[in-house]
C-alpha cells in the first residue's frame, strides 16, 4: 500500500483497484452477498415489503373488482378484472422497490459505510451494482409470494409456463432498471427518510397514469396518450399478453402494439442513462 506525507504525518493512500470487467463483476457479487446477508438478518424488511402489494391485490380485487369493467366485457366481472389487474400489481411492486433501494444507499452513505468501501481496492461501480443486484433478488422473492396470493384470489395464466416466466423476466428487468433511479436518488439526498419520500413521489403518478389499474382508453385523451407511452405501461401490457390475461381495448400507439419489445428497450435505456448518472454521482460524492 502506498504511503504519502500529508502535514508531516504518514497517511495510507487508498489502494487502486486492479483488473478489468471480471474484477468488477466479482466485486459486485461480493457487495450483493453482503446486502443479501443483511436482509436475511433483518427479516422485517422483507415482510413489510410484502404487506403493501398483498393489500393492493386484496383491496382492488374485492373492493373494485365487481365495479370496474374491462373494455370488451359484457359487464363488470370481478374475475376478469382480477386477471386484468395482476400484471399492473406485479409491475407496481417491482417499481416501488425503487424507494427501498434509494433509502438503503442513502443509509450506507449516512453511516459512512461507503467511505469504508472507498478505502478498499475494488471497482467503484461495484458498490452500486452489488446493491441493485441484491434488491433484484429481494424483488424476485416478493414476486413469488405475490403470485401465490394472486392465484389464491383467482388469477390464472393461460398461455403456458414459458411465456409466464418471460413475463416475470420483463417485470424483473423493469424493476432492475428502476433500482438505478433509486440509487441516483439515494446518492443525491442526505438522509434515508428523504430518499424514501423522493423515491415515492414520482412513482405514484407514473404507476397510476398507466394501464395498470384501468385501460388507457377510459382516460381523457391527453392522459391516455401519456399512459400509452409510459415505460410502465409497456411492461404491464407485455405481461398481460404473455400471461394470456384480458387486455382491454388496446390503442394504436407503437408501445401498445409491440409491448414486449418496447418494454425491453425502455428498461435498457433507463439502465444505460441512470447507471451512468448514478456511478458519476457516486464518484463525485466519494471523491
């Protein structure tokens, strides 16, 4: 380890990380393992993360299920609406994990843990990548439990297991993309509480101005157009198609006609933009 002189005292300089992409991957997996172990030691984090989506499933299924009619139905049918609803609940669950990701990173910054990582010979982006990978694992476990609850209330898949797995893959890709937005928010605020609030404020309009809970055709024209081009809506629509669930009346907007492709493109674009911004923010925050 190199030693430099500063004001007459010997100070250990932070070792420089060595290696290429493989080193970065290994460092990211180490950080992800650390975060997963922390989650297992605090099980209430996972439990509380499950409560809200389960409440949404039950409330929307039994309170609104018999009152909301999906276009194309002859009348309001609770069973049809439950199947229409579930893709939206799944997508909402993976995106709301963004707030937790941001709060976790803000907490690490607040406690000085990031400074400890900075003193180690590791890839700078590994801290954020490891955190987002751990959040992805937690989100996947949440989706498994949520799918079981959905089956209990009457949700079914109709086009086979492979397509259903593809739908869950798109949902997890969207969740991973949004976790980078959470990472940027967590690095931009001073406290975990601010990260949680900042992570939820923009998520509510994003998820509700979409086709998650009601078809965009039932919205005013301007809101319907926004909903059709919402990245969230593309993933919801693609999931409905892959699950074989009711879709309602689909607009002629390109993302709604090619939802799987649109979902992948939107998610990759979000990852590219916000990972770049988050890593840049991380480097400036720890410089």
